[in-house]
């Protein structure tokens, strides 16, 4: 909201099924800090793939195709990547 008030209003008025969850650091807040591995290791494969795609920003890979792609993990570095 602080960055672009008009973009926020446009999205909220778009009619898309969205929910606004204010970010507070209290008991019922929506701000959490965690290690990605703690959460994503048990997430469904498409969710893991989404985050790998979003965080690696590899060019030439279709975002929809990656949702069902197998993943490889490098145990030494902890890095996860798509099979070529």
C-alpha cells in the first residue's frame, strides 16, 4: 500500500477473489519469518516448483510447465533446481 496506493486500490476493486490480511507482528498477525526449507519440504510438488521458479528466475523455462516438473536437490549446497 505504501509503495503504490493506486495499484493497491485497483487490485482490491478488480473483483478477483482476494483477501487483504494486514501485516502485524502480534499474535494474530500475517507476518512470519521462517526457513523456507522448513515449510517447503513438506509442501506439494507444484508449490515447491512455484517457489523454485520464482526464486531462481531462470530464463527459457515456462512457468506453467514447471509446476509438474521433477526437482533435483543438491544435498551439499541445499540448492534445488529443475531437471534439465
